[in-house]
């Protein structure tokens, strides 16, 4: 399903070796919370949810380059409208028990991301 015109939340979280276990724990908690609380229809619908994890490479354009020792967690969520992301953050603060720990963990990592980005290209 193409998502052009929808809204995406994306974060790349680079965790040092001492932060990987906590990242794994938090995302094990995150997925079931998302599944139990998020809308599947209407303006607030969550259309796509993906978390991936991979070693950070010294040259991200060369799959054969040496790993840095860090781990990248990539979070991508696509919503029908901005209302879905607003709802996501409101729910996180009020009902995800690990939200404070997630914020604290992200402060220990290097994070690049955007909370609301309109999707300009999308296929399938």
C-alpha cells in the first residue's frame, strides 16, 4: 500500500553497546502497547509500524565496512493524518508505562528523527 500524503514518524537511534539491552527491552514493550492502543481506522489510524535493528557501520554506504560497535534501532510509524501522531504522543505520556524510560534511554543515545513528516513519495 502506498502512503503518499500520509504522515510519518521516524527515528534512527544509535545506541552504544551498554544501551542495546535497554533498547531491546523497550521495543519489546512498545510493540504490544502500540497494538493494544492505536487506531486502525479513521484520521488517527496507524497504517504501518516497523522497528529494525542493525550494527552501525563505519561507512553506511559500504555493507562490508567495519562495524563501529554501536547498534542502530530504526523506528518508522505511518499515520493517516497528523491527528494520529498527536494521539500517539498523548497516549504514550498517559498509558505506556515505559515512556519515561524510553525518553531517558534516548537521551543516552544519538537520535536523529522527525515526529511529523509528510510522505512525498511512496510505492506499493
